[in-house]
C-alpha cells in the first residue's frame, strides 16, 4: 500500500510546534542531568529548534513559556526566529512556580493572588502581540490535596471569572486554549481535570476559546481518539500537547510508547478535518528529554508524528465506509489495520528528497556537526525549569 500524490500533498500541510523547554536541561524530582551544549537563553533555544525544522521541514513554530523565555526585546526574538526560518508559536503561561500559587492561582480564595495570576496572563497577551503569536495556552496547577480543603464549586466559579477577564483582553485574531489534566501536582482534585470541564469553561467564554488535549493527561485506558473526535466535531479542539506516557504524565517522545494510539488519534484528526488550515488545530509537542540529547529527541518526535500521520492518511476511506455500512466488523477493522501496518518509511524518505530535505533527517543532523559545535561553544546552559 503506497500513499497517493493527494495523500502526500495533504501530508505536506503538517506543521508542528516544538516547545522551547524541550531544549533546556530537564529532569525528574530525583535529578536533573545537565546535558552539554544546553541553550543559555531563549535565542539559543530558537537556534536549536530551527535545526529540527531545517532537517525535517516539519517544525516551523516554537512555543514559548513565560517567564522561562522572557527577554527584554520581543521584536528581536521574533526577528531572530524569522531569521532562522521559524516563528513564535503558542505562548504558555506559568502560574505554578511561585510561592504565592501554593494553594492555586485563578481559583485561589485570595483575590490578590487571583489578581496576580490574571495580570500574568494579560502580560502573556502583550507578549503575543509583540511576537505575532496567536495562541495563549493556559494550564493551571490549581487543585487541592484533601477533601474539604477548599470549596470545589467556589473554585470553579472563580476560575470562570478569571478566565473571562483574560478572554476579554484577547484581540479578535487571538485565542485562549485551556489544557486539562486529571491529577498532579494536586492529588485530590484538579480544577480543570478533564475535557468536559475545559469545554464548558470555553463555551462560556466564546468562540475564541478552545481545548488543549495533552496526550499524557488521561487515566490509563482512556479512549483519547474519541475525545479528539468529539472536540473536532464541536469545533473546539484548539491544540495538542503531544507526548508519550507509560505511567503518568511522563512527557516522553510522542509515538514511543504506543504508536498505534498515535495512529488512531491522527486518523480521527484526518477524519474530522483537523489538518485543514481553517480547523485551527495546533500540533504542539510537550515533552522533555531527560537522558537523551534534546535536538535528536525532537527530530525523532516530529518524524514519529509524520510517520503515523502518513499511515492514517493511507486508510482506504471508501473501503472502510463500505465495510462499516455492511456491518462487516472484521473487514472494517482490517482496513484500518492494513493502513497502520503500512511501512511508509522509504516513501517518506523519497518524498523528503523531492523537497530538498535529507532522506534520513536524524543521520543528517548527527553528521552536520551542529551538536559538537554547541557542546564546544556553550558553557553554563540554563536549566529549563521543567516541573510538570
Ligand atoms: C503540565 O503538566 C502541562 O502538560 C503543561 O502543558 C506543560 O507541561 C507545562 O506548561 C510545562 O511545564
Ligand atoms: Zn501539556
Ligand atoms: Zn503535562
């Protein structure tokens, strides 16, 4: 089974946003291993991210995290990105690392803390204006550890109020994307635990609000592709945070743990029109590379997404429809599995060659000398304060 020219053209629409924090040193609660050649500032993170795009043609945007990526001159950062052939993507807010947020941010009982959290998001919107970013992604660490610790309903009302003030500050061409996560760092309850909660908050806000689906933020066994289908159907799938999980929010390389799940998710993306530009779906990675080298880790990630998307595009939609309408249970399943088992690697290598890209991006990067150069040149890399 080979991809048709039309399918290969559709594949070319894939654009992935890589996270700036994937390039800095990261770790677990036990240890952060310092990797040589770590970027010393956001400009160098952009340099590294641009390598991923240069070798794969798949990653034209870089998501930033504020305040980790704060710079004095946003115009200069945006110009630097453009000079390297990429642009600034989603701006991720951060209300989880300051002492004042110990008991929450937008949901906190103290109005002064809520004010600080709202102001932080207003600052993020200013940064979006300065950098040309269109999406504000909000993930909140808000929640409680013990039953009775706070009033669940009161927290949800305060969340709605805070989000409304942030939403009101958006320009007409900007969006608010609300991420959900069922646990961690809070363990009894989380204020935005699931797609339903995110969706009802977004619906109350308006058309410019949508849901971010982080593939690592579900209980084991959750049918994630069903959620993808439903959000696309409702026009409210704003973005993905792609990664792999074995146990919890592991943030490992997307497609590493369960390529079949990634295939199923991407099949629903194709089926639901999520690849079309007007769908507004942003394909972001949310990963950290604790023991492997960062740039190769990111190259592997974007290639995994491309490979599973190619297989999803290879599904014979007509044959599938016939089998489904005939109630042919095993026949329909076989159509899907035939596409999943299609080895698209050599066709993708040829396709890259036609587009002036290396057939084997990983080998080309490793041979390029960039890794050796940054390891020799950069001393004292900053640690991306990854904690979640
Ligand atoms: C946290 O678990 C979420 O996945 C966030 O999207 C993201 O990981 C965080 O903003 C980066 O630390
Ligand atoms: Zn995430
Ligand atoms: Zn996460």
